[in-house]
C-alpha cells in the first residue's frame, strides 16, 4: 500500500493486533506463515504434542531452557508456557533472548521493538461510559434478534457437544475465548429433562452475562489505550488524538471532519489544529516478579497483583487464622491492617532486591525474581 502511495487505515480489531501492526512485538520463527502441506505442519503437530503434557512438566521444561521466562509466567499458564517452549524448539533461541534483542533495537522499549512504520497516528474514539453501556446492551439485543442463540445451538451440536461429553472443552483457547459463547455454557449443556422455565432462566442468565462481559471488555480496551499508548515509555509513540463519539448523530462534526483535518495537516508536515492527547510521564511498570503466599497457598505473578493480594479479605482471613493459632487469641482488625500495610510496603513495586521475605509480622513469604527485558 505504501508503494502505491495509499494511506492504510486500520479500524477496530483486537488491540493486540493493532499493537503488532504498529510495533515489532512478535517473534518471527520463520515457520508460522507456511501453508499446510509445505513443511509447516510440524510446528502445529509439535504444539499439540506439548499441550498433551501436564502444566507442571511443561513449566519444568521451560525452567531448564529459559529460567527467566519461567519465572515470569504463572506455573498454571499452560498456553504461554507452551508458546515459549515452541519458540525455543523452533529457533534454538530462548524466548527471553528474542525479546531482549527485539527491545534492544534502536527505538525499542520495555514493551516491544521499534515502530514498523514512520509517522503513524492513532484516533481514539471514546464516549461517555453511561451512553456507551446503553449502546453495548443494544448491540447485544441486536445480535440476539439476528439469531445468536440459534447459531450457538447449531455450533454446539456440530462441534462442542462431543467435547463436553469427553470433558475436553477449553474456554481459554480459540473460538471458546470469544465473548458470546462461554456465557451460554450452562444453557447449551442443560439436561434434556430441564423444563422450559429452567431453560429460559439459563438463557436469561447467559444474556445478562454477555452484556456484562461486553461492558467489561470496553473498559479493558480503554485501559489498554491509556497504558500501552499514552503511558508507553520511550520516544517512538504515535500521536494519539481523542475523538468524541457519545452522540453518534454528530459523527461528521465530531469524528469524520476532525480526523480528515488532522490527516491533512500531518501529511503536509504541519501541526494539526487539534492537539493530540499528551503522553503522560512514564510510571512505575508492573514488574513481573514471582511471589508466593504460604498462608493462602498461592503463587502470584506481578508486584501490583501481589500488593492487591496482601490487601484482600481472603489474605486477611488467613493472617487472623494464623495469628490465632500461634498466639491463641484473635487478631484485631487494626492489627491486620497494620500487617497488610507492612507487607505491602515490604514488596512495593520497584523493589530491587533479588529475594526477600516479609517480616515475622506478616507470616507470608515473598520471593521476588526480577525479570527485566
């Protein structure tokens, strides 16, 4: 398109795809774009072989060939662990080294390599959340009117029913990850003996779950734009222009015309009349450290997630239970709050200690494995 002097315009899509178009963030093994039958089937076969192994065995293998990546990934994250093993097997180079080299290129940063193309810009269409929620609910209603339930039933009979019977369905992979399918699992798998009233109740439950998931995803996308574009470290960050879409009846006034004016100015090397959203200062990144809470018997990846866990009701409950067992008396709420604050302070994001254990007051162990790419 560039060779034809044509301006590419990418609209919508998953933010991961948009980011991969803008930055060099994918690992090119040289084997993933081959068509079936030309020698590229081996990678898929090997992936299926790995997925048959237990997650503990997979994590153990990854720790042997790529200990840094193994420390960064949760031991139960089978999909990502398998992917890292695949990269090492297909290239002979660890996933960690691939990322280090990519991010070390000129223009790269902690989130990926340099920009693929010069002077891209981003239009962020945002709306008042209340108005957006109503619009999203209406969209779900339109999907239902267009035959969503019938489509799900047909797909379930033709493909998913056998997987349910074999207990091999996986809602973390492929189409099953998509919003609009897993929310209706109970409805689709309801026993034949279920009454019509019970089926209707399950269908209504699925519809409400679908609406909630859709609204949640919209908020996640907004958060993604802020964190990956507006707060992205480094200089190679495209200009981000905010366009208001709360009132779609004013589309030309608030979206189309401003966007065309911005593109016209940028193509001429001029400063647009509409100012971009200024990139916020780099904030403390969420270090992907590995944390173990012995009290709750949990492994938690990420300092922000660890801090949130220490403040959770579940963790407080186990702290009180442990203290009661040790001292024979119930710990007061203020004491628990003090414990939580001490724990959080001890493992605040940005800690540079290679390993660390909380004080005896916290009765929680913390082992940090710094991972810097």
